[in-house]
């Protein structure tokens, strides 16, 4: 009976390939995280603004929801 534990020999090129793969993966993950954050920011922005029709020229424009007293677009103010 063989008692030796066989340790798989990892060749250096495999390590390099593994590192590159890991690096590529982390870049992909960073990009995905950034895109995800941008999507959240875009959604928050779109949820925090509202469309208002200018009472002077009738043009629609966006204002923050906190600015609910605005009734005129920036051009007519
Ligand atoms: Zn206007």
C-alpha cells in the first residue's frame, strides 16, 4: 500500500494563467460593480426628479422633487 500523498505539481505557466484569469475576473467584476452602481444612481436620479410643464411656454422640464414650488422652466424664470 502506498502511503505517500501525491501533491499535484503546479507548473509555473499554469500559475501565470491562473493569475491572469483571476485578474481578468476581478476586472470584469469591477466593471460589473461599476455598471451596477451607475444603474442605481441613474434610477435614484430618475426617481428624485419630476417632469413639470412650464406654465409660461408649456415645455416639459425636470426638476428635483424637493423643488415642488417651481412652475416655470429655467428659460422663463
Ligand atoms: Zn418656459
